[in-house]
């Protein structure tokens, strides 16, 4: 309570919800506006944007690029905020006088940091990997890693 007030928590939660909603809204609107010429059967159990783009018959390169730029900016902003937050957390933990207290605090923070790292790295790989290494089984594994495992 002394390091972070309730008003700051509300602002951070609102920023996270708003940025996630904006990102989802932009991708959903773009996806629903694409004409599908190869049917509507998706190759895997996850109905994700890259799988839907494969079914589209329009050349939507500029729209995809624009959405990618917006997504990267939102993600980068979140990433910078997460890194800044962890720097502050680690600084506060290192000021704890007892070793047992520091150990308890680090054992709480580190699993979250691992989950965030797995989520970000697999999501980046899923959406930015070259088409030359794309396969349905690899897409499924990466999708499960960043959406189910985390």
C-alpha cells in the first residue's frame, strides 16, 4: 500500500483493459471485413488471425501492415511497462533486510516473469515467423503454448 496506491492500480488495470480491447477490436474488424474465397474451414482448432488470412482472397498487405504496427506499438508499450515494473519490484525486494523475506518475494515474482516471457516470445514467434517455416503442426504447437499453457 505504501509503494502503490489504489488509484494507480485502477489506472493500470484500465490501461491494460483498454489497450487489449482496442487491439482485439481492430483485429476483429479487419478480419470480418476480409472476403473469404477458400471456404471457412480453418486448419486447426484455434480460429486465429493468421489462419483466417490464409482463407482470404484479397490482397490485404497494407491493412495487415497497419495492424501489425499498431499491435507492435501496444505490445512494446506493455513490455516497457512490465520491465519498468519489474525493475521497481526488484529494487524493493533487494531492500528487504532478511534473506528469507527476499527469497519469498523472489519466489513469487520469478514464476510470473517466466510466464510473461513464454507468452511474449511464443506470441511474437507465432505472428512474425516467416511463411517459409510455417506448417499446421508448428502453428498449433505455438498457439497452444501462448494461449493455453500461459
